[in-house]
């Protein structure tokens, strides 16, 4: 059990690190290596997001029917490795947006399948919280490492590092438990009969709005810093990394306090912290206040990322693949929604992003109050 627990943590860290290397540098790769127009970069992100949502839902539906989940996880991780291999050699936009998006879509299902396998193996909130914290840890040092590799050796070496990393993670994932408990504990057709009820719908929409706020922050914050006379957009990387580092202990504390403070209470508190964070950004014009505000941001994201996942899994106890996928897809849809909102809101005023984020959180808070605390 100890060996498999360690393997879960390393696989999660490796999968998270591959994303932390890939995502922040993708737009730079498309602009500098392929020399494509700005609208093609946006189209690339949109196609990747939409294909990932569709493919992960298909894989989730299939995964809740099979007797073993591990082979599907291995397939998804290997697809990610093949995508990195494609980026090493290919500089053709059409091939990358077609075959690359397909491989990325298959690979994107690896994370929800990993969480589903972990929940199926150990129904332990502390274990799940530590597993989720691996992704925050990866984002602490992943983006600076990615830009350092690109500056030092170029994109080919970055994707070569990703390929070796993902291949190693895939081989390590072979040692994970096969995930057979679901098939033995429940009848074969029971997962498909469990309805997506009102509680899940309210939670899904609430989570979607929350991740829209988070994505708005990631898009707009560097631009906000660049417009301040005493600040620079270069500081955004430092503040992003600080928030990710603070999230880790908060995730662990949040999981340990679930018996005292339930999921609904923690989620409501997180949204209030999110509102305080966005209001603080609106009024802050120097680095120190923005650095202190990251405490509220870390509480906001850590609880949503940890307790939010638990809530989905508890509502769909016999469909862990679908539960984890719905949660991660709420993040993907939130990013798409944020991209649209950002373009509309900034035509009014760049500062209007932060009041708009507060409005979205109020809507999310109202939706959460309608979800039963299970």
C-alpha cells in the first residue's frame, strides 16, 4: 500500500509538471516557431479545449463500465507522451491542431482517471488532498523551468524533456492498483443508472463560474500589472508561484477539517475569500498588498480544487470516472467562458474585470446554497 501511495503521488506530480511545462509556453511556441497570426493561436486553444471536453466525457463514460481502470490511465498518459513527441518534430500548424489536439484530448483524460482510480482505491480525503497538492507543487516550479529550458536550449529540448518525463510516468503508472473494486462492489449496469441530479447540476454550474473567475484572473492580471506605474507584468509569475505554494498546506488543512467544517461551509468561505481577493486587486497599486492578497487567492483556489472534487465524487459515488471528468471539464468550460468574457468586459474598462469576477462569485455562492451537504 505504501508503495502504491508513493506511485500515485509521483504520477500526479509528473503529470502535473508536464502540464506546467506545456501550457504556459504554448502561445510562445505557436508565435515564435510557427509564426502564426494571433487568431490562429486563439483557435488552437479553443480547439484543444473543446476536443478535450468531448474526449474526456467519452472516456469517462467508458471507464465507469470497464472492470479495470489502470489500462485506460496508461493509454491516456501514453497519448500525452506521443503529443510531446509530435511537438518535437512537427512545425505544421494544421497537423498540430488536428493530430495534436486529438492526442492532447486523449491525454487530458489522464488526470480525472488518476483521481478516479485513487478514489476507487482509497476513499481517504487526506490522501486525495495530498494527491491534488502535487499539481500545485508542479506549478510552483514548472513554468519558470519551462521558460528557462526554452531560453537555454529551445522548444525542441523542452518537448524532449516532456516526452521522457511522460514516458517515465507511464511506466511508473504500471505499478498502480488495477482498480477492480468498482466492478466487484456494484452491479455492472448500476453506474449508468445513477442520475445526474439537481444537486450535481447546481454544483457543476457553481464550479464552472468559479473557474471562470480564476481564468479571468490568469488572463487579466499580467495586463493589470503592466498598466500600474509602480508595477510590471514580470511580477505576475512570482505572484502565481507564491499562490501555488500557499495552496499546498491549505489543501491538506481543508481535507483534515471536513468533519468539523463541511463541504458547503468551506466552499462558501472560499468564495468569500475570492471576492475579497478581487476587490483587493481593484484597489491595490503596489506589490506588497498584492503579495499579501495571494493568501486569500490561495484559500479560494485550494478549497475549490480540493473540496470541490470531493463533492463531485460523493454525489457520484459509483461513477468516479464521470465525477472527476465533470469536475475537470468545469475548469475547461470556465476557461472558454473567461476568454469570451474578458474580450467583452475589457471593452468597458480593464478594471471592470474584478467587479465582474465578484458578480460571478455571488452567482456561484447562490448556487452552492442550493446543493445538499453530503
